[in-house]
């Protein structure tokens, strides 16, 4: 079986829409005779749900018209598409898995009223990206045929074998047992083809009828799936290993022996219809494989605990949820359970019903001997996809044959290890472009791949896509009075201006306390002196604090001391903890955010004990303390009035599986420098909406009205933490709930200008500034064409500056917009908001409200595990 046959098994298992006519604008289509009607369709029976066209005459056209018309000018290189469309069919096997797949594979979220999503502000720049165009011959199209057999045959393998007898007489095709895809017409007049084959089992003659269903539309699921199957076949021909979804090259592996690590370079690839053509996105990826096994981890814990009572629970804490790889078949599994009572000597039932031990099975099947017969077995539960593929019940694995993947917390804290890894994984733009060009060369010089692409009349461009991007001018950073700062285009950082700066608004820190262990007394006093010294240069007044030394550094001692300190009613408490490894941080935060609410500043003694850079640390801590007291360190010019900006993000609760934290952070003033922050915990999306997000937004509106004397006339919401698969849910439930919540707060849809933007950081798109050696695009780079998507109102923004590796752009997808703002205005506002995150005197990757929401959700999910006190909601206590 060829790779595309294997991959095509799933090709028609999802609903998709096809037409009885071509994509030409005229009724004639492109070479599809108008005289021929679509194939006759049974109204019931076996073939009813089989990829056939099930649209009925006179039914209303689907909502595809909008997207199809926007795709009418779409080209694959030189071919065009039109706005003909038909009712979709429910393909064979569509009920397996997701039953609610949209009729339109890519959700159209671009407002119909939007004329153009391209902005004009800023200076143009030559830009390249990690995309390659897919070039097709003129008049290229993908045709779908239905294959019927008499007598009827249910077995897919047999159906495929019978059709593949005629492989030599048919053009290049993909066949999944029911539906056949090809790029070449089988007959000039589109009459059905009738073939005969002999069935091997009983030598019966089978009549095969192949009928044209129509041309597959660019909006159809099968259309993009076809290209992804062709790409997957090409990746396999490059002899790359598939691990989960991505391909890696074990032959080019890099071994870091001293750290027990192995790096496999690889590629994350996808093909999708972009603005004007179909593009292949290729991102460089590295799989980190550890040379230590799960058994090594268990033995390590045994050494630490001496096999005492806590041994089992400690092992489970270390291993449960970890992803492991079995080197004998390069498959990855998640550890869901550890079976302490099962061992490799235990027997299980083989395929033929015979009993076989795990020891014997691995020796015979994979030639792997197991040295420890007493080790427990680890259990991985099959994923939904595996269950659909026929895997039932738990999968038992041998710890000794499973290698750990990813990095442990200990490894991440090892500076030398991370530096050694970064030398390979953090490629600068020049090196990254060279690697991408090598990938292009591999695809374009491999004869097998070229033969396959030629058979499909396709070809990948050798060069990266290039276009013009725009650079927004740097913002002016405002302080109080005449304090102003600017920054260089290539380094958006204004930390140096704090040597003489008046904060936009500063709070006096007159009554405050410091808790520290007596062994850190000298370094703490020195730090306090530095802090009092830098505060005037930030426009702050800071008095001497009351010191509370502790006899030891146990968490319990800190809690007892905090009880005494908070009784004195200080405006802020500073706590010096020994390091960031123990439970001190969580204990302090629980006390100061839940039980006795007071702003708290935690500092580690390891940082204070380094005299180098102490003044710089003191400056950053002073800025944080100002924020926690309700101050505003800096601002930027915001031209909008009566506007509320909301950031929302989620984070998984580490103490309870299945529970998440949602955080809403909403602006309370016209400069977007004061916020109300609310966090809640939830266990399902409905609870997230009804109990968390909407009540928090209602509370924010009430507070805004209280402070400003009126409700905002415009609300802009930046929503982080939404994957592409959740966009439908967001449109159908989240936006609808938010709008009804606004209406009940006194802001009906016709009275409020509402914009809802999905923010995505985990994307594979990269940009390179051209003109000379490739380099990172500067902060403020906007891309809103070529690599954006035709069905979306979206743009990319590079807001942060990086010194190492290649910069990651952030994607913004505007799902709802009744604001009347031009694309330029929304892009500019988004860029301005990336300047207002007070933990960093520079631009960040996402708008400040989103970053604050993340920071708050992280604090609750990692340390608090409960809703923080309402008394702290008006200050940024979680910085």
C-alpha cells in the first residue's frame, strides 16, 4: 500500500461540500459539461451516506456563498477559483468522532461589512516568511468521483484492491474505498466509467462504476486534506520519522551526552489557502528526547525515599501525565496510571488467543530484552482517535523500554544545559532561512517526490514567499509632568530612563514591613538601602520599613510572622524567601491574597546576595511595589475616550485535574493604566461563561460606572487561550453570552461598540526583514496580507524585541467588530497596549490586559487554588 493510499483512508470520513459543476463563473465551469447532471443519488440504503451529493433541488444555498465569493479570486499559483457552490454531503463514516463538524471546514469570521483589512500606517519594509507557494498548472482542479461496486462489497481493503487492479489504465488517483480523487478527467464527456475486476476470494466478477460527483471547492474539508496527504507522502519519502503530528530526522540527531539528551531536528508543516494562493508553512522544530528511561526515574525516586511509605505517591507525582516515547516503534504515550501489581513476567492474551508474557513478547516482536522482571507496568489510556481506530482498553508499557521526553523542572533550572540546547534550537533569522532553504532543496531535488508531484500536476516553489510589511512608528512613553522617553526601533526597551523619571502616578510607601530570616539580614538591609535610594528617581517617597527577622526559614515561621505583621496594618509587606524552590512563595501568597488581604512583594535571598546589578533589581522592585499600591509607572497616548479594554486568559489548576482558572482584567480609566482584576475557577466551559466571565464583566462595568460616572461606549476584548477548533464555540456561546451580559448591564448591542479579538501566541509563522542579511523585523511590524487568511479579519504584529533567535509574531483574529474602527486604528491600539505591562520596561508579546490576565490566572492556578480576595481587585497585586 502506498503512503497516499494509507493516508487517504480518512479522506472522506468528514462531511464536505462538493458541486455538480466546476468552479468557473459561467455555468459551463472549467471543462465540466453543463448538460450532465450530478449522479443520481439513492434516497436511502447503503450508499446514502457515502460521500455522495445529498443536496436537494430548491434548498437554500449554504452560508458558503460569502467565503466562496471571497475565494473566487483565489489562485494556486496560476489557477483560479469561482463562487459556485453546492449543498454538502455527509461523507462516509462522518458520524465517527465529531458529529458536529461545520459544513464549511474553515469558519468564516470576517465581517461582511469589512471592505479591506489592510492598513496603511507606517513605513514599508521588504519581508520574507517561512511559507512556500504551491504552484499548479493552469486550469488545475481537484475532481471527486464516486465508486460503486456490484455485487456490493463492505470490506474497504477488498474494494481498494479491486480498483487498484486498474491502476495502470487510470490517471494518478487517491481512493479511500468509496470516494476517488484525481486531478485529471476520466472521460471527456464525463460519462460514468464501467470496469470489471475478479475477486480473489471466490473468483466472482465485480462491476465497478465510477461516476463524477463534481469539482471539490477550496472551502471543502477534502480540498485541503488532499494537499496535506500529498505533503505527508513527500515527508515520508524524505525518510523522516512521524512523532505525534510532526516529522523528525533521527539521522541528523544531535547528542548532548553530558546532559543525557538527544535532539532530533524536524519540521512542523501545514498547507492552507491563504489570501491569494495555497501556501505551505514550514517551521523548524526540535524533539528533545532524554536517554534516561522511566525505570531510571523510578530508581532515582527509590534512592531518594529509600523505598519508604511515600515511595509510590512520589513516583506517581513525578510520572503521571508525562509523555514518554518507545524507541522500538517511535510512538509517544502519556502515563495515566502505574500498575504496581503487574510485572513484565505477567501474561496477556495474544492476537490468536494464546497466552504470552510481556518478556517473551518484546523479545520476539522487537528483539528487546528486559533486565528487571520485577518492575511495575505503566498504563496509557487510548485517545479518542485511537479508540476510533479500534484500540480498546488500556495500553501496558514496560518502564525500561520507555524514554522520557521534554525537560524536567530540574533540567530547565540548569543554566548550562539550557544554553547548550539554545545553541541548536534558537536559530537566528540567517540560520533559520538557510535551514528552510535546505528543506526546499530536499523536496525539489528528491526524484521520488518530484515524480509524485508531477503526476498530480503540482510543484512547490523553491523560494520563500516575499512581500511588503509595515513598521509602526515607536510610541512616546509618558511620565508625570515633562517626563518622556522614547526607544530605538530595533530595541523597544526604555529601562534606562528610570535613572531620572517621574512616574505617571506614584503612591507613597510610608508604612511597610519586611519579613526575612536572620541569616539573610545583611543582604536584606543592603537591598532596602538601595530601594530607598532609587525611589526618588521614580517620583516615589519610601520611608524606612519595620524589620521582622525570623530565627529560621521554615514556611510555618513565615506564616506566624505574617500574622503578626498584618495586624500592624501595613500598606505593603516585603517577604525575603530563601529560594524559589520551596513552598514559601505559595504559603506567603495564600496568606496575603486569601486569608488576610494585603499587597505583598516576595524577593528571593539568592538574588539579594549578588551585589552586581542590585540597583537594577531595586528599580524593578520599586516599580512593582508602586503598581501594587495603585500607582501607574508610565503611560502612552490613547486617542480613544469612553473605552474599556478587557483581557481574558485561562490557566490549568495544578492541584486538581480538570479544573481551570479564568482571569478577567478590565481597564478602569481612559489611559488604560488602572485595572480591575477578577479570577475564578471552573470545571467546564458553561461554568466558565455563566459563573466566571460574565459576572466578572458585569462587576467591571459597575466599577467603571462608579469611577467615571458613565458606562463605556466602546468595549474591546482581547481573548487569549483559544485554539482554532474552539472558534465555533466562541462565536455561538461566548460572544452571545457577553453581549446579553452587556445588555443586562444597560448596554444593548445597538448602544455599545463591541470588538472581540482572539490573540494567538503559539503559531508557526515567522517573518524575516530583508534588504541585506536576513534579520528580525523590528518592534511594531504589521503583516495583514499574503499570509493572512481570506475567511478572517486578521493581522500579525511583532511587538517585542529579541536579542537571541528569531522573533515570534502574535496573531490577532477579529471575530466580532461593531466599533467602526479602521484596521489601522485597531492595529495601532493593539501595539500601544503592548507598552503598558508594568513588569517590564519594554513591549511585550500580547496587549497588557492579556498579559495581566495570564499573570493572575498563573498565580491562582499555581499557588492559590482559590478565588483571591475582592479587597485587592483594584490593584495589580499579582505582578
